C-alpha cells in the first residue's frame, strides 16, 4: 500500500496535467490542490512504513481518499462519452475501488509493530 500511495503522489507532482481535467469545477486552486494531494499521498505512504506513524498515516490517507472521491466522479462524467464500452466499465468500477482502497489502508494502518526475533540458536543482545 505504501508503494501505491508514494507512486500515486509522485505522479501528481511529475504529471499534474493529467489530473486537471478531473478536478471538479467548483473547487478552487486546482494546481495547488493537485500538489497538496500528491505531497499528502507521499507522506502518508511513507508513514505507513513506520510502526510509529502507521496509524496516523492510515487515518490521513483514508480521509484523503474520501476527499478526492469527487474527482473520481468527475473522471466518469468527463470521459464516459468518449470511452469505449470497456473504458466506461472501468470508470464505473473505479468508484467502488475507492472503498476497497480505504478498507485496505485501514487494514494496513491497524497492523501492530512486529517484533524482530533473533534466528534460532542466537542469543539476543538484551
């Protein structure tokens, strides 16, 4: 999950133009919102990697996934007419995929830190 969010966030920063057409018109400062959401995805993805920040990062990412849901609806609205039948199907499937991503993020965020065990036969340094 961390890799998905970090890569997605990086794409926001490297190719912001692909996100502009799916920004709902009622939102202000599209460029700034694309930048902020990309940075938030990268930070959240990195936060999932550390047991100390995993839970907070997960909550932040789940809130971000809810916040960007209007862009998924806008994507369907904008591209539905020009997409082939299978493209339209993928656009519709993208909507419930957001719920799956929220669920997966929740699962990762609630994972406890795993204890590191010494290999059998070795003594720990405690």
